[in-house]
C-alpha cells in the first residue's frame, strides 16, 4: 500500500510524494547529506558557544531556548520545565562495545511555547548532532506526553506556568503568588509534579498536593496516595523551602487549615481517587491492542514513496540499509535511517513522520524518535516490538 503525504493530507492514495518539481540535482535538497554539507553544518555548530563541553562526559545536560538563543539551564533546575518554553536535553552514555560515547538528544516542547521557539529547538537539536558527528538519536518530546526514556533522565518532572519572559523568577516569599502542584506517580518509578489550577476541585484522594504559599509550603496527602508519592511530595516541598534560604518552611496543611482552604476557595468535598485518575489521565489517542505498523520511505526517480511493509510481528531483518523506515506502535513513532539511504530520504525523514501524524489524525504530541542504522536505541518499546 502506497501513501502520498500531500499538502491536502490525503493518506493512503496511489500517488507518490513528489519533490518540488525540479530535478533533484537542481533542487534545494540536492546536497543534503553530502560530505560538503556535513562539513559546513559541523563548522556552523562549532561557532555555538552553548555547545562548549556538550557531551564531553557521561550524564545529562539541559539548555533552554531564549530569544532564538541556546542558554544553559541551571543544574539545580533540572526537571523543572516551563510550559511557555522549549528545551534541549542531551543524554551522554558510554557505548558498552567501544570507547565511544552514545548520544540521545531530546527537544522538549511546552504546550504554550511559541512556534519560533519550537522551531529553534528542533533546528538546534540537529546542529548539536552535527557537532557530535551525526550519530545521536533524536527525540521529540511534548509536555505531559513524554517518552519513558525521557522521564527516566530526571528524578522528578515539574510543569511550571509561564516562560522565559515571566516564568523563571525567584520571587520573595512575602510577595509570592500561591501555586498548587499535584504529585502523581506514573509508570514504574516516575513521579510528576504538575502545576494545576489553584482550586479545591484540583484535589483528589489518590494523589499528593503541594500548595506553595510563599512562606508556608503546605503538604496535603490524599487518603489513597502511595508512600512513594508522599515521600516525593515531602522531598519536593523541602527543596522548595531550602531554595528560599530560611524564608520558607514545608508544613502539613493541618498546621494552618484556615489559610490552606482559603487559598483553595473554601473547604468542601474532595474528588475520589477514581475521579482523580480520569482528571489526570494523559490525553493519548491510542487504542489498547494497536499493532505496530512498519512503513518504508524510498526514493524512486526523485519521487518519495511511502508504503506499508508489514504490521503486527515486526523484525529487524525487515529493515534495509538503502531505505528509511517508519514504525508506528500506536503511541510513539520511530524513524530508522539506513546508512545507504539517499540524501533526499534522509533529509525528509522527520518531515515525513510529522506529516504522517497529521495525515492519519494522530495527536501532535506523539513522541517521535529518529536514529541511524548501527545505533541501538535504549527505548524499551523499540526493543519490544523489533525482534
């Protein structure tokens, strides 16, 4: 089955996806992936001061996009993401089979981040990969719909209101605007700290909550919250207080119930744990039991053909070094770039995956992972579906 990812978003038609009409050698993508192109991009990446020291040692490094610039994110803020911003996260790990390093570059997009910021994050991700020799795995991550691989990089995830213009401010406690955070365990050992509306209706008996009132940081634990959530809630509140250099304290809501309920609009019934699950559930458009599907992106006479190869039981032997493949497992998209695939295929790989989401009505927040042949992704889902 062939698919044409057209500007009209018509999926599964019998038409190939053509280029802009010009012969490949005359088009603006003719030299993408050539040695000259790679050298030029690496030279450009070397002029970016933010990349000095990037990936030189194992660990995690984070940068935020500020006014089209890449700015190093303070290490004490790791795990804190402002909804109005976009970030780049580099994970460096030693390759167990060689003396080289393995790189995973995640670009994280906040729900309120501007198109310019999102575009800069994506572009700079490619630039950073160019600097490291084009061997990194790329991951597109969207707020509240991150991959497990991304979540595992941080001890906690905090979603903060605001952005580069208004969000990153150390406000003195006596001038503080109260905020409410939900502490919720998702997956195996992943805890998320999510800013929610400052209202009693945000509470539920299955999670823990932190009401940050400035001088007092109140802790409220749902009756059915887990010990893990309670422990993380206490640690998070304690860390908030420590940052204010003795001007704040983390306390139980019972020490000042009048202020606690007043800030939430008044005391009253609290939602059950079951109702909380519905409220907090991720908005992921996937059906249980969806089988993974493998597509091939191939170049024939300067035309890009996107065709289904197999579904259900997928195997690594189905992948060909001369082509680009896309795997849709229902919740994540994987793009595998063969080492001998054409320059056009390589240049259009991520674009094709993005158009595939739109053409098939899939959520824009679906994670997309891009990696090259020879690199073994650490993504657990990929290992599970590709035998």
